[in-house]
């Protein structure tokens, strides 16, 4: 009887294993098909053009006196509105000129109509994917905010002194509204510069005779006092009295009635900033190890900014935990504005510069990969301070911290033939992802061996479980490698952010180059995708997840009595 039963049980075991593997393969295929089925519609929804939104619109919907719209032309595209042969103004899409990405990771599209004197005439929210608006705030509340910008003159805004420019914040504003406002004004300013409205100059059309760049060869380690003295580190110091005065100047009676408590001279926030992608500044503030790690992550034209703070007010807040965007500050340079997300942020423990004071917040931010922040040109940090004026409403004031890289770290060279030199450099430079893979070749080898080891273990798992003591020791040893090797050392923790990034790339302009920038993450995702078809989530969750390894190792520690 036993001789008959054993082959049957083995056969059932094999059938169950193949059935489980078949279910995993089917699930993977269904997910892939569901993603691909929405590819065309989703890509069309995110990669939109001005003509998509104005083709069937009446001219008077943009300008009351308009009789026709001219052809969509130029790069980025603009359509001119006419009354007879008279030009009335310009119609354009905000997302064509500036980054208008919101919480959803997709652009917020608005059609803007601007008169020839630079006055905004009409702003229409034509497409967005913001969850807070789709399921939370009524869209009519958002359109009411947009109507508040009609009548503003962007020529006057562009001419204002940078120190005096204030971000117009509405009570109850969210990051979504802030992105909308910022993209409206900055896209309109760029259109005004293109058509030279009010005598504005298109800066991109000016041919430079010299080129200024960061002097990468200067790697002198400086003390904290030296960097504060030469301007490499800039400071904004606000007291309780200064913040209360700012709200009084804003004129919001509800905000004035709720002053910041405490003596007037008590520090509200002491905020410092520095451009740590510059070698000397980065080495001095971050230390050699952290700066080396930063340079491995920086892509061409990407910069890194260090923010240091202490006092009762946090420049980070907690909003980024829910939405991934830091809503209390942003960086402005010229007509461009940069906001930062949690995936390009790193919290640090200390400042390495000699003589540096203690800070409660030390945070490193990398600029977005498609940003245009020029390190040698002036920029400013705008800090928003909010105050509750009701159960769901707030008033805001903005404070500015200007930054200019000291001349010591700037190299200026003449450009006798700039086009030829750019072509020459471009033909010689290899792709960045190849450079990153070469830099991490030893980490890649170690991870490859580890993945191979796990693969072998799963194929011989029937044999391994016969030796439970050996299996336990091997497992604990590998979990230690996963926690400290993949987790703390390599920072190779897969997360839902990677999944959303991949899906967003599938639905827009997919390119393998973006994912190849992180060799270890790329290898792990590839291995997880392959193992899902055979063993489900067991390979990743049980062996390759640093967070899971931490939980399991802690669970195996003897409890304290």
C-alpha cells in the first residue's frame, strides 16, 4: 500500500507545483495585458499638444473680440488670436513651456490666453490626473482659483526684483494649486519674452561669447566659517516677530488674529543652504564618503542642494509623506521653478565641516533629472510659512533666501566656435549608464553571484529542507547579506515608487536608458520579474528584500526579559 501511495503523492506534489507556477505565469500575463491595453489611451492622455485642446474651440472663448485663431506654430507651440488683421494676443499650453507635473506624476494641462501687453485673459484647466481634485476638492474650486489670475500682467511680474517677488497663495491651497499657479506665470513669462512684450528679452536667443561653468578641479576642504564668509553657505534667519510682521503685511485678518506665540526675539527658523554638487562645497559639508556616493547618483546637468535648519519651524513639514512632494519650499531661477520629491531626497545625520553648528534637520536634495538649474547663475530658495485660518484653510507668506556661487568655484572660458566644441564632446562621451555600470562593476558581480545562489537554492529546495539546521544557517547568513549589503551599503531597496516610475514610463515615452542608470535596482527588478513566474513572491519577499530581512532577523533575536 505504501509503495503505491508514495508515487501518487509525489505525482500530486508535482501537479500542485506546476499548477502554482501556471497561476503565477497567468497572473503576470494578465497584468502585462492590462497595462498594454491602456497604453495607447494613457499615452494619448499625457502626451498632449496645444492643437488637441483648441481645434474645436471658438476664438471668442479665449478673447471676447477674437474672430479667428492663426495656425499653431513655433517650438513650443503658440497660436495667435486675430480680430481682422489685428493681433489680439497669444494662446498656448502651460505644459509645453514649463514642468507642470503634480502629485499624479503627470502634467497638469492648462490653456492660457495672454494679451499683447502681457495681461492674462483666460485660463482653462483642460486636463489633469490629480487625485486630490478627482476625489477630494471640487474642480469648480480649482477653476475659481485660476480665474483669480485673470488680469495679472506677467510683464510687470518679470520685471519685479527677485527679492520682492512673492508667491501668490490662496487659503486652503494645496501643492496641486501651487504647481498650477507657478506653471501659469512662468510659461506666460516665457511667451512674453519670445514675442518681446514690454521690451522683455528672450534670454535663450542671446548668443553668449563666454561660457561659465563650475571649476570641478578645485577640491579644497573648507571650514564652516570659511564657507559662510565666502558665500558658499547662505543663511536665512527669521524670528517670531519677523514672521508675525509678515502676516500683518499680508492683510489676512484671520491669520493676524492667530500670531505665533512666544517672545518676539525667539528664533522661528534658522535656515542654511549650499550647492553641494560643487566639489569643494560637497567635500567640506558632506565628507568624502557621502560626496562620493552623491556623485555616483548625479546625472549630467543634475545638481544637489543641502538644506540645514533649526528652530521651531520645519522646512520639510510632513506633507511630503502623503504626497511625495515637499510643499514648504521650492527653488526659483529666472523663469523656472523647481520642486523636490521624496525619491530625490536623503536625510543626513551630521555636517562634516569643521566648526559647523548642530542642526535638527539636515537634508540633501537632488534636482529633477530634466531640470535646468544653472549652478553658476543666481537662484533663490522660497520658504513658505503657513498659518491656520480655519478648520480647512490656511494663509501663507513667503520668505526668500538668495544664493550665488562664489567666483572661486567658477571657471570662465571664451567660445570661439561653441557648436564645434559641443559636437566634439558629444561624439567622444559614452552613454552615462555605461559609465555607471563600470563604476559599480564589483557590486554588480557580487549581486550577480547572490542572485545565482538564490536561484540554485530554489531549484534544490526539496533537498535543502531535508537538512533544517543547514537551511536555517544559510538563510540567516543570506538575510544578513541582504540587510547590510543590499540595504545599508547599496541602498538597493525596491519600492512602489519604482513600480509607478516603470508604469509611467510605459504609458509615456519608454526608454531603457532611464532604468539602466541604477544597475543594482535594474538587476533586482529583472530577477524579481523572472522569479515571479516560477515561485511567486517568495524569492523577493523571503530573500532579497532588505526591509523583510530586517523584520525576520529581529524576530529571531531573543526577547529581552
